[in-house]
C-alpha cells in the first residue's frame, strides 16, 4: 500500500502563498526530497486564473471584477479556466512522483474524481462523475450532484518526475462563486450557466466543512496509507515564499 503524507494546515495569507506551497511541494516530490503529499485545507478568497485567461483581451477587467468582489487574483498551478476558492471550499493538492507522466493522465483524473464522489456519497449526496453542460471550468472528470450542479473540479500539472492533481470542493457558498464568476466570465468571454454551480450543503443540509474534509480523508484512506503531519515542512514554506511572485496575477505584475 502506498504511503502518502497528509497535510491539513491552511496558509491563506498572503493569497499567492497557498498556490506557491503546492508548487514547492511538487518540486520537492519531483526531486525526491519530499514524499508523495496530499494537502487538504481551507483556502482564502482567491480567484485562480489559468494560462488561457491571462492572454484573453478581457483579463484586466476580469481581475478588476474579482477584486471588486473581494477575491485576490492568482495563477492556478493545475490547468483549466478561472476557478473560485473561498472559506466555504476545500482546496485539494496531491503531488505524486511519476515517470510515465503522459500515459497516466486519464487514470489519475479517474482515480481522484472517483475518490471524491465516494466521499460525497458517504455524506448523502447523489454524487456522480461527469461534466454538467454549461458548468464553470468544465471537465469530464468534474464531480456533480444528481447530474445538475457541479460541486468539485479537478485539474493536473505535469513536471519532470512528478504530477500535481489539484481540485476545489464546494462545501457551501455557491452563491459567492456565481456572483464573482458572472462578471469574470463575461470579461473573459467564457460561456457558462450560473445555475450549474452547486455545493454539498446545498444538496444535504447540515454538511460542515470539517465533515466534508473528514469524508475525503476517509475515502483516500481506503487505497492509501495516510501519514499525517502536523504542519507544512519549513523548507517548503521557505521555497514557497520565493515562488509567490510567480502566482500573483495582477495585471501590473505581468
């Protein structure tokens, strides 16, 4: 059974630090200086833009809209379009060593989405894997509720020697996601249907952030041996602070 280091400590401030920690962890796993690592944490209010967003003519307007709604713009580590993180979501970051990088892309997507669906089902949600037509940041390995609303999305970043699988799970606060993405996606000229944005609590009342996190840990604890760590290693934090500027995606930083 594979052993994975489990980290649960949050680092929401400054906003770019969270993503930089994931990047620093990925680098360490790729070098072999860090073990395979799964992070689950409560993020700050962040709007994570993908590479395609940065080159869109309306990017500056999208950043301004994000800020107007209280979200800090950062560059996401995994691929995809603009996605929202806030205190009612769970940020997932899984860094694993890999040699056959391209060959395992679909298998990794299927594995993480299946584990998330298993976790949500244990909470009473009718969780299914698949894209909801018109969802934000669309993907065939999104996790939805009843085929109606997206409640989690996943993406990947591949580097030499390792892979990062990242995701956002919406426990509550889907209204905040809709409110900010309406002007952001309008600026980026991305079509979507706001009503497809959902949350776990919107499906089953009473689901808490902690309960959702524990369900995900339990799901991962089936196929893997999770080795809990009290905090992010100091060397990762040091490297992450050096990397923060790479993930600050305000227009003036371009």
